[in-house]
């Protein structure tokens, strides 16, 4: 995870940051990272954070907290005959997830910077 220094610099430059991790932070399904409260404390301090992307929960998931989308992308592990990948298009007001195979396409609104 990016440190406070990088996120503070992004805040000051009015930039968008997408954080990526292996384990989900949300939703709480038993697959989430163990130190989520510590990570949320960092994310909550920085308006530059636009989204959090992760894997690990092979079924995928989507949740919002304080206007930030937490997206868990699907895996092909349990259905190897069907692919699962995405292209992400970032705009000032939204993310457009172009899903392929098991991953669905969707538009996710972003909170203002």
C-alpha cells in the first residue's frame, strides 16, 4: 500500500490514486485483510484515493465506503474454461470497468477530489 507521503503528495497535486492489494478490505466475507482498520485509517485521510482494487475472493465483490469503491475482481480458478479480466478506464467522475468473460462491465461513480 502506498505510504502516507505518496498519498499526501497526490492530495496536494489534486491527483487520483487507485490502490491495489491482494486481499479485499470490503465486503467483510471472511476473505478480507486482517488489518483493515489500519488501512482504512490511511485511506480515510486522503481524498486522492479514488478506488481500491483486489482479488483473492474468486467470486468477486463490490462495496462502497465513504464514497470509495472497493472492487474485488473475479478469478478463473473455479471456471478455467471461462476467462475473467478487465480493462479499467479512469475519468474525473467515474471508473468504467470493461469486463470480459466472468467479469461484468460496469460504470462506477467516483467521489469528487
